[in-house]
C-alpha cells in the first residue's frame, strides 16, 4: 500500500471514529473531498451535489424529521395523498426484543425507521433465518444515520422497527420510480430495477416525456432491458407535486403494484449528494434548478 493510499485509509477511519465531535461543515468538506476528489464550495455552490451539502447545513425545518421517519412519513403522505396509496403497516416495535414473529404473516418486511439499509425482507417465514434478521436489525437500531453523512433530518428520529405488508407486482420484483422535484415541480424520473438480483441495481434517468437520458452514476449501470413508460406515470407525477410543494428539493419515491400507485419514501439528499453524475453537466443542470438561499 502506497503512503498516499495509507494516509487516505487512516483519514477515513479517523473521520468515522471522531464523527460525533466534528462540526457538520468541516465533516462535509472532508467527506466531500474523499468522495468527489475536489474541494467543496459551500460559499457559492453550483452543482446539484454541492447544493445538497448546502441544504444539509442551512435548510433545517422541524417537519423534515417527520418526513424521513419511516413510520411518521407514511402518516404525512397519507394526509396529503390518501390512505389508498400507503403500504399497510403490520406493527411498530420500540426495540428488537419486542418483535413477535408468531403474529406476523408468512410474508412481511421489517425496517429500521431511522436509517437507510436496515431492512429484512421475508418471503417465507418458515425459511427465515431469525437470528440473522435480529442481528441485522439490532445493529441498525443502534446507529444514528445522521453521523454518516450529516443528513440532518435523521438526527432526532426515534429508533424503531416497522413491520410492513410484503408487496409484489404479480410475483415480480418491484421497480422504484423516483421523482426529482424542485419547488414542487417534478423535473426528472429515476427508475431503479434489479435491486436484489445478482446483476445488481440498475438506474435509468428519464425526462417527464419519457426520453431516456444518457446519464449514469458509478456502480449502477443502465438497465439492459427496455423500460416502458408506465400507464400510471401521470398519477405518480400528480402525487409527487402534492408531496413536494413548498420544498426546495425532494425526491419522492413510488411503486406500481398491480396497476396501483404506492408511496415509498421522501428523500432530501439522494446518494447523500456524494456520488458524481456522468456527464458532469447533468449535475450542473440539476443544480441550476435549486434556487438558494432558502428561507428558514
């Protein structure tokens, strides 16, 4: 290992170890340099990813905490778009030890309410490795997702576990329809497929008129399959407007299940604003749609 690479590794360990003691601004500058390989400009941000870092520091409305809590976000969305678009909740647990698997159906999903990635998908309870599931959830519930990339809304989310109904589209894996909304106006659609396949997650960006955009991000190539414009797209865009009104930027996520539209989540900082776009001009285009400064 070269001295430069060794120093880079040590910096990463120190950044993770001492994260709670580093100011948000300094942490983001350090994390940005490691991820994006150039200096973060917080005084005059231009790109989408730069402006997301600015928003982390300066746009901190109390309601954002509710909007990222996987329990409270469903209540928030239900008030705005209706219960018919909400995936049913089976139970909410304050700690892992509260989970009673005997009361859950044969298929279900368990998620930590305060992070990203703490999820257990059970397609057959008889085959579920409960010890592994509990270990994963126990690890997730102890983490404060805020400290990873300073996504402020997660800082005060109460750690819980939500059990949801397992949803499938006629037996097929669900696709994510992620709508990039700027001041309540949808501008770009991201379709995510193959999340749980060996080939790995694919990402495809589209315009509102369903023109496939020549845009990629590292590690997630375009799908090698044709992605057709869903008949429910207009409904998704209508609901996105309702969920994003009054917000400088949010990404609103949906699923289409048996021709019905269901709410997924609200995201303020896609990829935490730490993953580049190819071409870079797309990052600049998205950035031009975020108008700063933001009122508190």
